[in-house]
């Protein structure tokens, strides 16, 4: 399927998604959200893809938050349906392989909601991150109130949501909102290196690690430890596990095939 809004490319084991340029102060419209959901559905069955990156265009990751037209906003059922059509973060979060949001510029409002659905975030040193002010940008509708406090804690999340506080890349790094920062002109190279590092690891192990960490937020410690043990047992039965042992004894780089 050809997409009009997003650009998608698969090279070796990496799927790269490029968001469209920001238009009228907002990057993600209904068509963009629809294409993101559709492509993520394709990736669910792409066994060769081991890592996914999402990056913006034109020096901006994604900004703004689209509001429904007046006739939709006035009717509750219509607004609920519109919010469902605008949702794209859940599609990113549901991908089984590791995902990286590459914040080549500002990530605000719906853009930040999309970014925090990824497993890792790397940001340009000049990037600004924020949820937007409630009076100006409306209430989050794509996971902002739920994913943000899980990353930065409820205190900072309340500050960002209630006051519209925006964090610099350095502040976001210190708060745990981003994992790495770097010069904007080098960010795509940094992203490629990180994707290569993740993609060269055993893909089943990477997926299991992601699954266990994401599930930990909804499990008790005992349940989480049981899940970890179960996944470890399953992993030890894979061909990749045997290849890892062979490569170690033979002192060579492993050749993982995801089996």
C-alpha cells in the first residue's frame, strides 16, 4: 500500500517511518493517524523487522493537537468516534519489536503522545518536549495522561499537563523522558547506530524483554517474576539461543534468525 502522508521504508531488519511536515501547527491529522495504524498492522506480521524507528520531517518531530470540528465536538458519540480515528500511539505501543522515536525537533501535544508510545526516545539537543497547555491545546486523547506519568512520575507529569510546562532536551534526559540526546545534524546517524545495535541482538529475546517490561506496569511483583521466568524458559528452547552458545564457543559473531 502506498501512503500519501507518511514515508515508510524497510532496510535489512529496520522499518523506518517518517512523519509528514507540520501543517498549520499540527502534524498528525486523521489521514496521518489512519496511515500510521495501517502500517503498524502490516508490521505485526513482518517477522524480518527487528526494530522500528519513527522520525519527523523538516526539523520537527511532531507538534500540535488537532481538535474536532464543532459539529463533532457537540455530540459525545461522534467525539468518541473521532478520538478513536485520531489514535495512533496505541498502534506504535502494540508493535512486538522494539521501537525508537527519533525526536529530530520539537515533540509537543499529540506529537509527544506518539513519542512516549515508543520504547526508546532519542532527541536533538535543541528539541522541546511538552503536552501543551490545557486551555490552548485541549485535553490529551492518545495516551498522554497515562504514559507520561509512567515515564517521569506523577509530579512532573501533573506539572507538564496542568501548566503546559515544556522541557528542554537536557531536562527531558534528566527526567527519563528521553534516553539519549545529540546534535540535530547527527541524530539520524545516532538512530541508525542504535537500531543496528538492537537489531543485531537475538530478535526473540528483544521482543520478550519488551513484553516483560511493558507488562510490569500492570502486574504484581510475583506475577512479573513469573512472566519473566516463563519467557526465559521459552527463550532457552529457541534456535537463536543455541546459536548464541555456539558463536560464543567458536569466538565469532552470532547469526540470529529469529527462530
